[in-house]
C-alpha cells in the first residue's frame, strides 16, 4: 500500500466512525501514523459516543473495585505512627483546610505557611498542588486526589477526637497550627490592652483548644458569641510566648483598613513588644 493509498484509507475509515485504535487494527499501522492523517477530521456525535463508551469499558475492566483510590497512580503514602510534624500538618487541614467530595484545599495569606504546608505534604504525597491567588491576596493550594482527601479527612477526624490523649509535644504542635492559621495579636499600650485571639466558627474546636492550653498552665476564655478564644494577662501571655507562640515569618496584614500598624509585622514580634511593655 502506497503512502497516498494509506492516507486515503485512513480518511475513509475515519469518516465511517472508526476510532484510531480500530483503524490501526485494520491497517496494521501505528497510532501515530494514523493520527497524522485523521487529526483534522471532525468527530461525529456517533464517534464521540463510541470513544466514551470504549473508555468506560476499559476503566471498568482494569479498575473494577477502586472506589476512593487513585487510578492514575498518584497514591497517598499515608502513615501509621504520628509525629509532631504530622500532627502539625493534619491540624492545618482542620483549621484552614477544606475538603469536598474528592479534593483538598488549603487557604492562607501567609507565604510562609503556604510553603510550610506544601513541604509538609511531601511526607505523604509526592505531587505538587495547583496554586491560585485571589484579588485579596489569599493563596489557595488545591490537591485533586480522592485518595488523599479521604486519608486526610480520616486523620483530621481522628486528631480532633484524640489530641487530648496524645503527648504534650503533639498537643503543642496542634496549638501552633491553630494560632498560626486562626490567631491574631492585639496590643495597644495606651489602652492597656494586650491579648492573643483565635477565631473559629466550630465552638467545639475552641473549647478543645482551651483544654489543651490549660495543659500548659495557660488560662483562656472562649467567647461563643463571637466564636473566638482569648488569652490575656501577663502570666498567660508569657507562657503562651514560651510554649506556643506564632511561627517565625507569620505576619499581620498591614494593608487592612483597620490595621493599627499600617505595615506587615511578625506576630511573634508584636507579642514580644506587648510583653516588654509590662516592664
């Protein structure tokens, strides 16, 4: 068969709604050769329906019982034994994370926390997330994996239920993640006002955080009306700075209209100023 005859035969079969695979079987040529001659021929509705049906049949045959498991091979390694770093990672998914049916998202304005989350995720998942940024500067990481999402959801539920029974080091990492994601620092010396706050619409989480802080001898108050937990007074703020604190590089948003600082400052440095102001 000459090159011209082969070309004409490919076109003829394609117009009869043959798939590329079917044409290769008839003409005994490679898919690449066939595709070159048919790529510009529009697919009919009948051909598109055949392609979809063949794809579903193929998947059902080779992946018959993989509900909740990645059939693309992008598997989550997971873990059995908890470590402080893993507690911190899973806690971030609880506070600034979001699960839908098949995907996981993490939202934050802080580049420091975004990069920390991405690096920590590499412990259990090898693949890079999609990254989005909205007009307000909030960055969203998207992990499109039902297998990973199911695993993280399971571990998140477990952690909320059991963190009170875990070691004090694990509890510390849980609290660090909470205050990095949800925490703020308020300091106005003229008003004699110094406090650390954490906001969360799930009041059960707030009361859990309060119990964990108590394990570090840090007294706090939960305000269920405004969905926040408040740490105030010198002794409590001092213990908070020593035991929990905000991570280096986590800053207040100086661009907010109600910002009293009018510039980005590290939250831990503002806390230090607040404590020094007692002297």
